[in-house]
């Protein structure tokens, strides 16, 4: 939102980064050549051609990971992490190219030293630029001026937020009222109110202003169409703060759909790279588990067949992400056609809510109890994971009949793929009630990370070995 001469600054940073990268390669050659324990390097002229690949590669990946653009409102971490990601990805690509083209004479030690020197210099340069610009802005240099349209509580909070970050170099000139229908609450000091929104076109032509920000309630959006167009005509940037609805969970995201701008409220955290890692973990881990536990498949199959008539596997319709139906696969632990007897056993239910669990379920076979105790009956669900219907970690896949009894908040369990294990598995398993079960599932959804999945998987193993299943 707050960009100033972005193309000029970005171009300067790109040029500086390329110079630093080229100098880093020269420095790496000198450092590597000064190590007597390693074989002597060829003349630099035989390595210089690599810069033809290195410079555009580094420039492209640094840009891809967001190392350029305005630094005005970025933190130190937000500034440095894209640089480290871009340079790391670039050196991996470079090493791959060297291997693919069989350039074995290019010292790998040279490339590693180059990566270390280049990353250190790039990070130091970016940090220096960030701190220098912050210092200059706090001293009154390189600042931008802003007018806020709106005089309600949110407008005041927005102005206070801007003024608390002096390092951004943004000066709020004052407020413009949208009239008596503006948001109620504390109002700015009278001397800071520059006029009414109907006179904004005259105001922006009489004072020096770089940007106008509209912070109004959604019922007043129709009144700001003309002022927004006036900013466009004059050539002044106009921004609209879009916190129009009070969401407790969903995060607002701006994007486009078929070329049209859209405002999205997503109640599930989006971690694109994390989701890819999660899927990779699902595939690799499931394939490994199925390979390692194949003897248990033979043991379970023989046991099911010898102890009760009927098929080895039990297929049941469950609900996955956003209610998609799929067939969950398990070793059969009950008598054949056990579902038909469920209605007459409701009095044995030991769980609250729309879930049936009973330690004394007469439908469970003796061998089935053994399979359930150590969760062996769940092993075929790794096939569901490989197919993509489930994940290793996620809320339990419910029955359609259970979903029909959910309230709105409980249905949020369906916003992610169901899993074989989750927080409920490692926090009491079948000893917790349905309410706590749902709470733990929602906690998992809200706090999800790839590392949380790994933590749950590691905790699931001892929970299963204790044999607390029913």
C-alpha cells in the first residue's frame, strides 16, 4: 500500500545485488585458491563464464522469493528471509546444472564458499539499507504524506498504528469526515479534521498529499466512489481499508477471480509450501508404513477370516474435506452387517455427541478387539492416504449421519482433510468426550504447521503401543 518510487528503488537494489554477487564470486575464487590443503584451481578465466548463468539465476530467484519492492513497512525478518531463500534456491540450481553438464573441474568447495560469502554480503547489505532508511525517516527525510477519510474508531486506530511506526516515514496530515453517519465512538481533535468528503477533490489539489486512505464502514462505501475517482483523476494513490466484517477466525485475502478483484475470507490458514510438504510426507510415510507392516496385513487377514465369516476388509462411507464422500478402508473387527444392529445398541454408547463408542460393543469379535487395541485395524487407511482422500494427521473422518447432527462450529472440522491421527489421539484418545474431541480438532486446524504434524506422529507411536484403543 505504501510504495514510493518502487521501480527506481527496486532497480537500484537489483543492480547492487548483482554487483555484490559478482564480487562474491571473485572473493570466493580468491579464498578457495588460498587454501593450500585443496588442489590448485585453474585460471579464473576458465570459471568466469559461470557468471553468465549465476547473475540472471540469482536475480530471478531473489525476485521470485520477494526480495525486492518496498521495504518501508517490512520487519528485519521479512526483509532478510526472502534473500536467504532466493540465494539458497539459486545455489541448489547451480549445483544441479554443474552436475547435469558434467563440469567436474568446477570446485564444489568454490561454489560453497561463494554461497556463504554471497549470502552474508547480501544479508548485510539488505539489513544496512533497511536500518539506514529507517534512521532517515525518523529524522524527517524520505517521508510520505497521507490523508485518512473517516473519523470513527477504526480510522483513529489506523492513524495511531501509522504514527507508532515512525520508521515507516508516513505523516498523517489529518482526517476527512464522511458526515454524521460515520462510525460512532471517539472522534479526532477538531483541528485535525480537514473537511468533509464532498470537498476531498478540492483538498487534494490544495495540500501536498501522496496517498488517501479510506477507513469507513461498509454502509458508507457508496459515498466514497466519487472521492476515489477524484484521486484517480488527480493521480494520487487511493487505498481502502477492507476490515468490513468482524471475523474471529477467518483471515481476509485480496486476490482476483477471472480477472475480477475479489475479497476472500479464509477460515483455514493457507501455507502453500507447508501443504506441499504435508502431501509429500503423506505419500512417503504411507508407502513406507505399508511396506514395513505388510506382515501384519497377512496376520490380520488370516485372523479375521478364521474368527468370523465375512470379508477381510470393511469399507464404510465417510466424509472428507468439505463433505466429500469416500470409502474408508479398515480391517473388519465386527460381525458381518454390524451396521444394521447399531440402532438397537444406542444405550451402550459411552461418548457424548453424535459419535458411537462402546467398550462392550457386542458386535466386535474377539480377534477384532485385539486389532482395535493396538490400532492394527486402522493400517489399511494408509491406502486412503496414498489415494489423497485422507492425510496422516487430521480430524477423524465422520459418518454422514454424524455430520447431520453437527452445529455450524463443529462442521469446521470438515475444512481440512481427515486423518488417521490428530491431537485427540495423543491427548486422551477414547477417554475424552466429543466436546473436547472437537475442541482439539479445531485447535489443530487453527495452529497447523508441518512441524505440528511431525510432533503428533511422533507422539502417536507410544499412544498406540500402550494399547488404549477400543
